[in-house]
C-alpha cells in the first residue's frame, strides 16, 4: 500500500458545506491552500491563508470567470507524474497539486429552479470538470474529492501519513461518475430545450446517471446483486421518500412501492384513494368517502393476494386507516404524509416500512423510462396519457349511464398500471376483479372473474362484484371471445382502445349482449 502525502491542495467549490472545518484541518496539517474566487474569499473570511490561482498562473480571471484554472501550471500540477515528469515540471516551474477539492457549478439546481436559458448556460462548469478529470486520471499521485461526505475519510488518511492507493482509486471512480452525471444533466437539458423548440427525433446520444441511494442486500432473488440509485429527478416517490420505520427496503419492495404510488397518484387527492400492489400488479384499488373506506374496498377485491402487499394512499394517513391496516401483514406503506396518531399505531408493527413522500407524483409529467436489454437500453417517455369522459366514443347501440362511465374510466385508469394482457372489472369506484399478465386476454378475463367468485364465497356475498360492473381492457379485443367472457362475468359496460380489424365483430357481440361499449383510442400496454 502506497500513501501519498498531501502538501498542496487546490479547493474550488460551489457547495461549501463543511468547507471551513475541512480547510482548517488541512492547514493544521501544514497543507498549502490554493483557491479561486468565492471559495478563496470564504476561506479568508474564516481566517485561513490562501494563495490565489491567478498568482500561480500569472494570469487574472477573465471573461466573467469563464477562464481562471485552464492553465498549464494548474493542469500540469494535477496531471504531472511526479517521477516521469519531474524534469518537465521543474523546467516549466510547475508545482504539484496533491489534492483537488471541487464540486462544480450548481447546474442541476439552476435547471430545477427554472432559470433562464442564458443563466443556465453560465452555470455549465468547464474548468471544474477538466480539473476533476485530470486529477482522477492521475490518481496514482493526486487525491480528488467531489463530495463533502468524503472529507472525513481523506482527512483521517492525511493525518495518518497520506492517502492510500485504495482510497485514491475509489475517489477517482466517484469523480469520473460525477463528471459523467454532470455532462448527462447538461446534455439532457439541451435535448429537452431542443424538443420544446420542435425537435422530434430522439438524440443521437443519450446519457443516464444516478447516485447511490441504498446498497441492497440482493436483487429479485438472493443470488442477484442489487443497488438503488436516485437520478435526482424532483418527483415525489420511493426514491425521495423518508422512511420512518421498519427494516431496509428490498429490491422487490422498491419496485412494488413505485408501482403502487404511481397508480394511486392517478386519482385526485380530493377523493381518498388506496392501491394495494403485489408483485408490481394491483390486487385492489378503490376510491372512498374516507381513506379507511378506500382501503377496505381495495382489500375486498382480493384479500388473499393483499397479504404481504404494498399499500399506497393519495392523502395523509390517519388513525382509522392505520388501525385497519394493522389487522393484516403489510410490507410497505407509502403516502404523502401520516398524522401523529397513525404513526403511533403503525410504530407497533416493527417490520412494517412506512414511507412519507411529501407529495404525489404528477401522472402527466414528462420523463423517461429506461430498461436494459442485451447490449443496449430501451428508452421511452412515461405513459402520461389518460382517457376522460370528453374523449370517449360510444360505439354500441346502448349508451352507458353516468355511473357506468365513471366506473369505466376508473377501471381503465387501473388497467394502465396492470401488466398486459390486462382486464379490470370495477364497480362503484373500486376494483371488483383484476386479471393480469396473461398471454391471452380471454384468460385474463376468466381469471379475474374466477377470483371475484372466490372473494364472494369467502365473504358470504350472494354474488360476485363483477355482476353489474364495468370492464376495462388496456388494449383492443382482437376477437369477440374476450368481450363475451367479460359479459358472462356480469359486466354491463366495457371500455377499450378499439382499433382491431375485428372491431365490427366485437361491437356486434356487445350489441347482441346488451352491453354499452366505448372506445378511448388510447392503448396502455405494460410489460
């Protein structure tokens, strides 16, 4: 193990958290401090002795600060190999820089606050990434720090005699990942600007980045490694939520929680809503006069599958709802908030994870979904389109009632979040049965109807809730058999995208069965 002592440090940061204490500790170790602009001022204000970069380069900052560190005496000090390049460094009067501390202009924050184009351009750092890349490349000799959280580790090693090979290599990897993420953010912003200006073609090159949120014990299965990365997108959800209790989330917990919260966010929080998810599919969704009623109705759809599921709510969790939830084993709950009584009640369930998201994601917000395939990435925008009463096209002789329209739209919204092929039966603002992920749409319809009968038998109801329900298909019926299966289950109204070459046959079957059917013109495949 080789330790490299730190004699000279260049510090140039926009995030000044912990800066003064770190720099003071470096000075106490007789490390010479070199800095620029606002960072130098902050250090001097703290009573520290600092050399200006301009004094080293013999050249002032110019062009409103756009050019200040782009100079051979800076980059030579970062990139020079202390053995092989020693003669060149002496010849040109270049002194080595042993430690670089830099965390770049706040480009992402500038974009997030909605700054103007010109202001955003000025917050694209050029000198910082160049220095970071140079220092990271030369990590055999130079230590590079881009995150304040690494200050304690670096300082401890300096005190112990110098930074180790292992630490410098780790910090170099982090540094390159940071500059890659920074460039991805800039590239993504420019692509978005072009799209807003009318560009319709996908970018020739697309970059994605993330910051480790959590190292996971394993992936979907114990033999798979996994980790959870946050992209920095300001979208309320599992990646930004605060966990109040319970053990660490697993890979499957995170996947299911995201599915649950994206679904429940489809519904206006003026109306309480609950979604219960199992293996990324809803097994019960309901609207209610209260959050507790919504939960009870969602649970009634498939109480067997709901055991060990994930719950999502679109409003602040209250005590009545918490007491109902506590009666059944639940893995995760996510909601915008939870009142003190609800938190106290759920605290008794030690293994239950309670997540507070602070808000609901906007289901119509733009964004990208990414999936890996062998040798590549599949990228698409979010499915941010929803049907509404104004866009429905009635295609049958019988017109649907207002109640049927409401249930059809509810069912179609749920179907958007069910793995294809999907059939959803809904009645009175709650799911009556859900058929998910079958290769045949007919099988999805039959499985859902069968589960509805089982639920009715278990609850002692006189008939399954599919009787008098509205049924939704997330894609068109290719033949009339799927529609007839839905009718046999007791549905009186059907909502589907339409667009099959057999539409006329399907419409005739609906008319013959006395059904009301509407087309949305919107497909919601989900794989």
